[in-house]
């Protein structure tokens, strides 16, 4: 009995797939603002024999959603997949979705969300993006922040089920609930990011603080900042980004159920191998650790050879910390170890694989980091648990470009 809205349906392809592949639907509204698109939708719906479920509609998506809110006929599922930014439609969507309903949002303006145009990102999503190695995960957290902040205006809040960064876009699946008491906790779920321009170290500053007193909670402003005027490792300045969502990106139980459903029907999807690989990596991610570092950026900062993924993961595990990959980046290192431990491990690695210190400028991040003796003696002996299960099984965990010049842009020209 679910009512589904595909707000920006174009040819109606996804609405038709909903009708043919998803059981238990009551109605699918396929909307577009183009008369030509609606004409094509009607032909496609008739051709696929789903006229009893799919109703093509020509309207401004925002007006349609606001009207459904006014008529108290919310949609159980709303799918927003525009060409570019979904920002103009978010306010209407968080109101028009039913209590506990599902909101599926796609962003293809990754250049804006990944730090190429921080001021544009702020105007659309209310957050400043940073051009760090963690930019693809930060993009996910920016859209979740934007959704939650818009829902909060109407005493609603979001619960992320699955957040994916793939190819040139991001897609998030969130449930929307109403609750004035829960909305009060939203400030403590957001954080600013201090990102060092020299060594790439990042620190998070929560916007709010929650303290529990028995069965009640007290909400207040957070204390900070977590950094001094300059970076403690390389004495360079910090960039300030955010705010962004600082809570888990996924619901582990939900992801496990999706993975189980995928495995129970082999051969159903052409992209089954990739779906299984990405979902498997997501189940292995550390949910309580926002953002990540990359092995190549840590190594290039101090101009040394790059340790293998297993060696670096083993060093962190030997030191007593947790570590995981990230589906958003191939050589990412998500860990609850503080930056001090990461740089100590890199200093120990540089002792085994010496860096030509005479070539480094005295004021360079590499020189300043390596001039400090490590307090942690890192062990790079390989551990069996350093190799994640998805890697051992040889799953297709990360997207690969299917052909040259692939992506949402014009073909590259010589010269």
C-alpha cells in the first residue's frame, strides 16, 4: 500500500521499474515539468502495461509536494534525482513525506560538494565544502546535514539508512520522523571541520552537546575549539568547513538486510557483483568515525615511500585502535586513532625507509613532522585481521570507469 513519488521523472523509466519490480505498491506518481516528457511517459507506461499503478503528472515538483502536504496526503517514498543539485526541492520533500517515510536523494553536482566551489555549496546546502582527500565522504555528510536542518524547521528529523558515494554522484536514503524532543538533539549531530592546509590533519568540532540526567537529557552549546591558532604538527593554518552530519552514515541492520536480499536472488541484477562489493565494504566501515585519511596523502606529506594497506592497518591494530576502509575512496583509512598516533606511525615508517631530509625546507610540513621523535613504537608485522573480509573474498568493492573520458562532462580535447 505504498504511495511513491518520482518528482523529476523525465521518461518515467524509474517509475516503471518501481511498478514492475517492487511488490506492495498502491500508486506511483511520475512527475515532470516538461510537456514532452509527460507525453513520452504516457507512451512508456502504456508500452510496459503498468497504467494501473503509474500515473504520469505534469507539475512543478515543489508545488506538487506542497499541495500533497496541504491535502494531508503524504507520500511514503519520495525519489529526487535531478540533473545537478536537489537543493530547490529539499524543503518541500521533507514536508511531503509521510511519518517514517523514505526519502531518496541524488546529487550529481560533485564539483560543488567536493570543494571546488565552497561558496556555491554554502548557498545550496548551508555548509562550506573542503577540498580534502575526504571530500567524497564529506559530500555525503553535507547533504545529510542539509536534509536534517530543513526537516528541523518542521519539528522533523532524519535517520540515515544508506549513504553511497559512487562514480560522479552521491545518493542517500533516509527516513523522516516527527518529534520535538528528538529535534533538540540535532545540533549535537552536526560538526564543523578544521582541516590543516599543510599536513591534511583534520579535527571535528560538534555544534551542540547532550548530557543525560537519568531518563532526561540536557542540551547546550559545545565547548572548543579543538585546535590552536596553527596546526600542532606542521604549524600551518587551518581551513574551516561544514557544518556537516557527524553521526553514522548507514543503519548496519538495514544494510545487512539489503545484502541478504541481494544474495537470496542471484542473477536478478546485472550490477550484482558491484552492489555486493560496495554493500560489503559499507558493513565493514567504522560508523562512529567521521571522515578518513588516505595512505598516499600521509606518505606524500613527509615525502616517503607508501606503506602497503595491510602494513599500515596492522600498525594501527598493534597500537590498540580500530581501523576500516571506506566505500568512498579506494585507499582510505578510517580509524579512531588520534592524529598523533598516525604521525607517530609514519615517523616510525620513515626510520625504516629513510627520507632525504637535506632536500626538505626547514619550514615544510615534512621537516617539522619528522623533527619530532615518535612516542609510539609502531609494529608493521602483518596481522591476519588487518585484511578485511571483502578484500579476502576478492569482491568488486570500488567503481571502475567503464571507458575513457567517462563521466558527466564533455570529452577531453587535446591541448
